[in-house]
C-alpha cells in the first residue's frame, strides 16, 4: 500500500493542517537536542487530544509503521530522534494546564504543556512545581515524564518521578489507560505508573499527567563561591552533605564554563577561578539563615577564595544565570556541543572531576564541566566539530573512559538525560545482562510489535 493511503488516513484523523510530509517541513523533527544524531521520519502528525493519539497508533499498527513520540525536542540522549521509516507523533498542540487544585496541592496538565507554564500556574496559588530541568522554559511535561527529568532543585526536592500521581497513557495496542490516582497513599496492585516514568516513550505515550505541588518556600538565600582548585569545590559539596545540610541547589561550573558564561552574560564572574559553586537554601527564614551561615563557613574552610551572597531576589536571579546559561554559553565556542551526563556517589566527586580533566587533556579535547554537584550529577561537555572525524573519534574514546570510570566508582551512565540512542552501548555494562534481559522482557510484553520508539535504550 502506498504512503498516500495512510497519509490520507492521518489527515482524516487530525486535519490537513496538522500533518507534515514535505522534506523541508519535517526537517526540524529529524533531530532533538543531541549532537550528531539525525534521521528523517516519514511524516509528522499533531493530534489535539488523547483519542486522536490512539487513532494514530491504530493506524501505525495497521500499516506497520514505527511511532516516535515528541514534545519540544529538547532531549539530550537521542530519545526523540525518529527511527527509520517512522511516524512522529508530536504532542505540542496538547498544551493545556487543565486545573490547579490548591486544596489537594495538585495540578493536572496535558503532556504538551510547557514545564514553566505548569510552575507559573501553580505560582498563582502560592504553590510551585519543584522539578526544574535546564530546559524548563521550553520542554514539555510529557517529555519530562518520559525521561524522568531532574534539574537544579533535584538535590532537595527530587526528580519528576517524585511528583507524578497519575498518568493517562496510550499503550502500543492503542488502548487508553489511567495509572495512579489523586490519593497521597495508594498501594493497590503494581505501581504501573512508575514503569512508564523514565521509559523514554518505549512502552506507551503519556497524554495527561496529575502532579503533586508544594507550598512556595518563605525564604531563600543564594551564594556564589569561587575556588582556585576544582577539587576544593568538589570537596566542599561532600562536606556540606556530610554536615547534614541539604540545600535547594548546589551547582558546579569549571573554568572553561565560567569563562564562556561570563563572555555570554556579562554578570561579573571571576574568570580566573578554577571553579565555582552556586549554593542556594530555601525554607523557613530562620532555617535558611542558619544553613546559609553554615554553608559559607564550610566553603571557606574548604578553600573558597571568595563568596558572594545575593542581596535580594534580583541578584539571586543573576547568580543563578551563571548555571542556567552554561549549556548555551558553551555551545557558542565550537560547532558541535556534546552535553554528557554521568552521576557518581557524592564522595567520589573530586575523583571524577579530576579524571574528566585528565582524560580531556590526554585526548587533546576541550571539555567544559558543570552540573548538579549536590546529587553527584556531572555534565562533561565536549566542544568539538563533527566534521573532524579524528576529533570525533577521540571524543568517543574519551567518553568511553569517562563512562567506564563512572561505573567503576559505583555511578550511573545517566542521571537525568536518559539512555536513548546516545548511551545504549553502555547500559549492559552498568546493569548487567540479567537486568537488561528483564528490561527487554517488559518491552516485549507491552509492545510485542516493537512499535514505540524502536532502537532506543537497547537494540
């Protein structure tokens, strides 16, 4: 059967204006935020509701076409890069924040709702949605759920999984299920919603979410500490955690990143510093004052050369810009920016930071490292040129050493970006063959046709 037949069927489901087939139109949907990965789909469809998503899946089943679900395409592991001969189901039309329930501290939203929009809606009631990925202003909540996204506040508040109460999901057989509910406590049967969180679109298509909200903290204190040695910054993080202090944010930038950010933002960062830490505490005013004082003392004891304390919310936002703009600032330096994602136990941070530097030097590569140091999550970012085959080979060799060392230190190959295409070659090395086989069994049980996002997470 020719493609014109099933394309016409797609048009019948969603309307002519919501189906793309021309090469020039589908080009933006052939890649995501991951460098060097690209594959054109057969078509892109934009459903308006869950019923239309299910109808598109039924069509894909009938015509044996792979399905790749997509939101804003901000992913950094190739999770939403189209599979060969696939249909992309893009959920950006399903962008409504359906209801904020201040009595039950929840918000219900469609999968295509922008994460920042959800937090803004909660803010009107004096509430907030804690997970805050770096792409919060443009990423969708459905994508956050699919990747189990983290963010700058992950140390204290956790990740997306910790806030999902209920999901509406279209399964690979086109049936629609609701998993979880609005109850704070529920132990009835298997926790199936948790199976879909972080499944990277391989088990089902999330179309609606119910999320837990929290009251906004009464007070917040933001500080920026600079260091002459990266190892001292890493040791400061370990010392803060060992002192039983759990800050809202504990972020790290190395010298390469500092210089790029300062050139990009002009916010007065000391470009001669080897590293800096963005430290933020929130909560009751008395607790905030106490934690801030203790963190400042620890930072000085561990060798901080200077500590800048934000005087007000405006200055705090300026200091936070140093971390939030890191990726954008680094991306200006070379044609290809490969933002990686590894996590180690926090007492191994100094070891890991030193190892990343040593590997970069040995392979003659430019690497800027930043990340959520408070939860051990580092983002070594390779600045290269994908047209230079030799340099890209060295990048891969260096990354292989970094991932291997991460696993040796008891870490994980990805703390928040997911496996996707970019990390699948290392998954078995971390989890072992038995665990990998179990994952594949779950995938085959729910998706025996291998319809949804084939080739992601594992071959």
